[in-house]
C-alpha cells in the first residue's frame, strides 16, 4: 500500500475535527469538497466554508 487514505465525511458534528486531524498528516494534501460543505446541517454554506479554510492553511502543496 502506498499510504494513501480517503476520509469520508458522514455528516457527524465532529467531522471538522476529523478533517483537522487528517490534515496534520504529512501525506495529506487537501480536501475534496462534498455534501458536508455544500449542504451543511445548519444550512450555512458560507459558515461551513469559513470553518474549513483555516484548516487548509499550512497544508503542504
């Protein structure tokens, strides 16, 4: 196995915490945008994106 992983969002409230933990791994390069951001539980797309953008800062490109 080459170390690649996919973390699938499941709509849980702790999803952003799981993304933050994953983004700390040296092999992670970013997120794939899906329903968790496009259709958040609170219907606040701008808020969801606003919470994810800081998670991406510092991720190796």
